[in-house]
């Protein structure tokens, strides 16, 4: 299976044979030809003999599975890399654990101007309390420290870091000894990230892209913006992706109105979309709700109104660029729908639908807003791992919303029934890059009525990401499509029965459906052996 990773790889003609090829062009395919970065043919082992003399290389798949490469439709690349290479608090099981990790990280990085960490979640800790500023000051020895909560919509910081941000105590969302939210959080995050050197940033970006490639991810959608990562971070990532062999990077820049749209185009963004915040997140009590939280007498934060949404969509229509928004709470999703309706009245429904505007997260939907998503041709860019992490009878969703509202969250089946396109992602580093885990989370949603088939979930995590950027010719292994694929070592392949969404499985070849791995509870997830982008190998697992 080994092959040199060279720039010339994508221009060679390669025959892959002796495996299982997941292709709607031929549900029984065992071989595939790649030519000049595109799929040239898929078919049976016997027919492959006719290509053997006309190719540059023959790869023996050794019985392994070939699928389209995954697309992660929502990633923060540099933050992901900094978590991979730095202080990851997601493994802390208590406040004491978290403080120990902070002390160890501070001792191991004596020269860092600002200590950075991510992933704490006090909702899962005994007592449910985040660290105080005094505890952080003691753990760091008085050094600047920024620790983002797992949802990245709030953070705690040491006194030394707050001292670097003039006026932060007067900003909205500042709390003297509680997590920072809103403007205060954004200001402190900007100061913390400004301390990251270009070398640290490049190393983090490379680490994140390498991890993505090692998991069979061929494309990532970078969701950037002035309140998230900054222009230098965004443009440096796009340059890096052009210079090195790795996943494709599709960039989104989230900035409001005509000026924001113009800036997105100047920066090389695909759309003025992504984390264009209408609200915050449930875990931080900043998602915008119609009714108060169950555990706090508040309805969260509203950052954009329906009028703001409409103005942004109209500006994008005039510029011929895709719009998009971050909306989690039901009030935020309602504002997006109302804004889309107002924009459609001004520029026309057909124009709105044709642009395939996207909405990130959309966790709290109603039957009415689901129908509106279908009406306006919106793509739901969603993260099934959120439900796996925070759903269930005792999860954070129930803590924040109560059991009745929590059961309505992330209704993937209802979206698909209404004809709303889904694009799956991780929101990494909020949840890890983990494509097969994401497919499993959607198929085994904690609320059974929201489950979708493994096949539908796989499509949302492959072809769905391409459709979200307006490409209908990719994310699938058919002749003419880009040769973005992954080779997997896996267990039994199963074919889902067409009359059953999840529970029963069929291996009857007469179904004519390409097989996918068994992802049931307890099943081992597939292991990536190779990832190819545009015909070029970007990851090859070393022989072990």
C-alpha cells in the first residue's frame, strides 16, 4: 500500500483493485481508475484487467474499503492545532484535574507569552464550578492565561491576561470572577491569540491538517472571522493549504453587511458565512432562546436581529457570494428565518434559494423553521457529536433546557424528510475531528426519532460538504468526480435495508446499495490507511 507522496502523484494514472469501492455507479465495484486527479472508471475486478497495461501504477487494495474522503464542514483549524499541540482540558474530569493540567503546562512552557488552553466543561465536573481567577493566578504563578470553554463561547482568564486588555471590565459579558462572554470574551480572546507567533500558528495549522488527513478527511471548511481568529490567521491558512499536500481548505469569513462581504472577497473566502454569530451557545447560556433557560433566568444573547440577517443576505446577493450564520437557540433560528424571508421579498425567492445559504449548528428547530429551511433552500451545517456529548437524559441539554425542550434538539430526520440538505462537521476543537464517530452519532442519536440512516449520515459527511459550497459533482466516487478518497481497514460491511432506518441490517446484494462498515454500538470504527486529494496521497499510514 505504500507510495511516495510527491507533487507528481496527482497526474499519474492509477488502478486500484482487489477491494470494495463504495460507489453509486456500481454497487458491486471492486476496482477504480484514477487519472489526472479525477475518477476515470469504477467497476468489477474482471473488467479491471483491461486497464492493467495502460496505467502508471497498480495498487492492490488487499480487500480494504475505498470511500469518498470526508468533508468536515465546520472547523477552526489553528485552534484545533493549538489544542493538539498544547493544553487540552477536555480530558479533565474535575476542577482539580484541570488545575493540575494548567500547572503542568505552565511549567513545561516557561517562555510562552500567553498560556493557551481549551476544552474545560464544568457541567461535567463534580460541583459544576469553573475555576476562579485566583485559582488560575496560583496555578500559573501569575502569568497570562486564556482557557476557552468547550463550546468556545465563554472563557476564563488570569488576572495577568485581563491586565493586557484595556477597558475589558466595562465590556458586555465581563464578570469579575465568572466566565467571560460576549464582547469581553472576544476582546480577551483577541489579545490571547495575538500572542501566538507565526511559527506557533503554522505548526498548529500543520498539526490540524495532518490529523484531518490521517482520519480520511479530504476537505475542511474553515470558519473564521474578525471575532474568531483574525485576518492573518485566515490568509496564512489558505496559503499553507495551497503550498503543502493536505486536505483542501474552503474558507469562510464571518463579517456583517456590505463591508464584511467585500472583505470576505478580498481575503479569498468562499462566502461571508460560517460563525457569523446570531447568538452564542447553550453550554455558556449565550444561545438566544424564546423562553428562559431551565437553570438560569435569562434567554441568552442576541448578536444579530432579523433585519441584520436580511441586510447581510441582500449584500451577499448583490455581490454574488454565499451568506451564512451561526444560530443555535430557537429565537436565533427564528431571526435567521425571518431575515431570509425579508431578503427574499427584496431580491426574490429564486435568488435566495440559488445561493444555497448555510446556517451553522441550528440545534433548536421547530416544525415551522424546518419548513422554512426547505422553502429558502438553506443548508443545515450541523455537528452530530454535540448530541453524543451533551444529549441524553442526564446531559447538558437537559440541565440547560429541561427534558421536554432537550428532546427537540438536533432533529436530523425531520430536516431530511423536509428536503433540507445536511452537511456534517465537528466544530473542532469543540468536538474532535472524528468522521466515522460523527456518522455513528447521527445514526444512533440519543433521541431515537431524530436518527438517520448510516447511509444518509455518510452522505451528509461526504457529498453534503461539497453541496454546501455549491458543488454537486464531488464527494462521490463516480467517473468525472475529483479523486478525493480514503482507503480503510474495516470489519464487516453491511447494507442497510431500505425499509428500516437503523435497527435491522441486510447483507443481501440484491438491494443494490453499496456497503458501509458496521457502526453499531461496540463496533470498532474503520482505520484510515490512506487519504488521497485530487489524486495525490496526503496521508499514508506507515507499515506497522
